[in-house]
C-alpha cells in the first residue's frame, strides 16, 4: 500500500461570498468559465466530466468537451449509440462536472438532457474539420472492434469515398442540451472550509440559492 497522507495542499486563491454571486447560475457559470479560459495554465477550460447511470445501477463517468452554453443549458455532441447515448435514452439525466485546479474551483451540475434539433447537429457537424467528421462516421463508438486496423481501413475507405463530396452527418451522431436543475459552485478555501454555493431550480422556475457546509 502506498500511503498518500502527506499529499496536502492549501487552497487560498479566492473566495465565494453570497454578495459576489449572480442571481442566475448561468451568469455565474459564464463568469467562472471566462476566468478559466483566460488562465494560461488551463489548456481546455471546456473539458467536463459527464456521469450517466448504467443498466447495472453503477454510474459511468467520462470526459467530453462543452461546445456551447446558453440560458437554457449546456451543449455537447456524441454518438447516440455509444454507452452514454444508450444510458441517456434510458434515463435522460446526467451529472456534469468541471474542475479547474489552477483556480481551485469546481462546478457540479445535475441536468435533464434532450437531443438537439437535427439542423443544429447538422450545422455543428459540418463546421468541424474534415478529419473529425470522418472520425465520427468511422467509429462505432463503445462497440467491441477486432483491432486498430479495422478503424484505419474504414477511415481509408471513407476518405476515398468522400474525397470530393460533403460528408453527411451520421444519423446516430448529434448533440444534447443539458438543462440544469441544480448547480453547485465550489471554491477551495484554507483549512478545508471550502465555499459551496448551490442553486436549485424551483417549481416557479426561480433559482433558490443556499450555502452548503464543506
């Protein structure tokens, strides 16, 4: 056993008081996200973990990239036949998580998910580099494949097929809108007395703001 008891860090870069926060959590998210994007030590501020519930009752977590956010929520794209896509078809809820250690901040989001309109998925798909479009068409995401050559051969064939034509968006690939109903903003503080501010969506669509004990 490797003992990790000595690995400790003092969190003292910032603070989060009720007097500082926005009334709407999407505005608060925008402010924190912009700070993360402007931080030179954070390479992908839009990297987020997404957890879905598997059929065996165990959550599965993976990293995806946030591609847009609006007043309604958070947008990302994936293969609908992937493990996450199948899990969301069964239970259209997920937990999103952003962690920016250089700012000593994290955001935890519980959301209901719905597929984006096809024209929006089309628009984003065709804005991607051609290699990324081909990758989406080539990969049967989450399925067992024989070896790496299987993908390489499929890619080579599709590169030839669509050499001079537009690549159609696969029907099983597109976007999701994650509409939050709970968002927690966590700011590291000294002595593990971290700041935790939580927004909870009420029946009248107003946001209730509370402080949680660390």
